[in-house]
């Protein structure tokens, strides 16, 4: 913990060397490491939340659409709820970037299994629009710049941002699978997600 605190202080001292998009309150709030905590149990209904949808081409002066997690689950047999780590639209997390792309590239297989991806990113909507455009993301992404839902699901944090986590929920909102951050592999392999969805096809 002492070493982690020193690392955080050193980062703050050198903050002027960072991009302005990284010098945010979120950086300060998420400097010290907090491990992910598996408080949710399979079969449990996780906490509900509502966040603005990041729309690639929003209408001027229009209120952003909001998605409530519980309502979203009702419209899909399964929901792959992915909390992802993005520092800014100019700074991607090397641990999460491949996972974001893997979900994109396998979205057809995911949807063929009756599921939809719902991603939560801890960045503002304006930055999120650029991320969606640059990465050609083809699934809904929600904006949570204060990272409150990450804390709600106890995903943990380190080095200026919350840690990633993946949950699969059924259409009743019940937890059927969870994957919290691991040093060996930050995100679940895409094949593990697909195999889990296949196994869930049997009642």
C-alpha cells in the first residue's frame, strides 16, 4: 500500500506532463489500487442503473437517450454487460482495447445466441463518440464519466481508472456469469463468452 501511495503521489507530481484529457478528477480518484470484489452471486439480480447512451451522431440541442439496465435486459434473452477501461478518446487501455475489438468482431455470433452487448465506459459522451467512430463499434456504449456504476458493481480501480469487468445477465436481470479483473487476463476471452452463451441456451 505504501508503494502504491508513493506511485500515486509521483503521478500527481508529474501530472503536468500528461495530456490535458488525462489530468482529470477521475485520474486522482482512481490512482490508488482497489481490487475487484466478487460480492455478486450467480442467480442474484445486480443493482440497476440508468446512463446516457453515447450516440454517434446526436441531433443538435437534443437530450441524450438514456438506457436503464433492467429495461435493456428485458428486451434481450441475454445481456453481455461489459465495463471497460478507456482513459480518453486519445488514450486507450492496452488491456481493454483488444477486448473491445473482439466484441465488435464477434457481435454476429453473440447476437445469434440471443445476446446483446451493453458496454459502460468511464468517459464523457463527446469522447465516447470519437471512440465509437474510430473503433467502428457496433454495439451500444453508455457514458459514465463519474464511474459510479463501476463502484456499484465493485469492479475495482488502479492507475487512474476503474478496472474492467464482464457480467452476463438473463432477461430477468439475473446474473448468470461474471468475470472480474485478473492480472493474468484482464478481460474474459471472447471464446469463453461465446461458450457461456451456448451453455445458457439449455434451460
